[in-house]
């Protein structure tokens, strides 16, 4: 892996830039290194030029999340990683936000790995987990454990009355 492949991106970072990353957002603001609309393709990085991507609470805002995932795959170097989170469909704000274009469940990220064939690319692996807001809702520690141990049970049963905040995926190209 050459030094160009050591670039780490924080896509759609908004007011949360990360040190050691190239911080990318739609608007110019403090801490933003690159201003780019992620709905415009191709993204301004060459093939296999990025070692790591952080993309949190952004993918659901894009017009074509499948195309965005293809771009992530294109720009990641072999063995590169991407940490991506999106709102889970049970979380009330997944539907409240009128800028959300898509909704996500536990199994959604697996379509980009072992259920390939739909998109013309495939990541080598993904680890997925559901994250719950804890705060004073101590019961969510137990519900989160159950939901991640038996995600099918959680998403297809009345346990959904305890909403998961997000789906978190850790991808490897």
C-alpha cells in the first residue's frame, strides 16, 4: 500500500470534523477540508486511494445510497475500511426528518457483502450492530444485547417498541 492510500475521509462531517481525517461536507465551515456534494458523482478521489472512511448519519440523506456505496467501494484501497452509521427504521427520527431518503434495518448492510450481485461490487466483510440510546433508559442495555444477539427476533417482534437509534456497519473492502 503506498502513501496515497493512507488518506482517511470523514464524509458529511458537518460540525464534527475528525483529527487525522480529510473532513468533507456540502458547505464550507470551520474544520472542513473539502467541500463536495456527495450526490454528485464521481466523488473527487481516485480509485483505491483511500484507506479508511467514516460516514455517520449521512448515507440516508443521499439521493442514491446504492451509488454512494459503490463510490465508497471504488475509492477504498484493497483491505480499506469504512465505518458507516444510519438511523434504524424503528427510531422515530428516521421518519421525522424530511431530508431522509432511505430507511435501514439490521440486514440492509449485508446486501453490499454476501448478498451481492445487485450492484456490481461487493465488500469482503461487514460487522453490523444495532445501537440504542441509553441515557436514563437502563432497560435499553438489555434490549440492545437481545437485539444484537437475535436481530431477526428483535426486528420481527413486539420488541420493536424499544426503538434502536442506529444501524452501525464496519466494512472491509
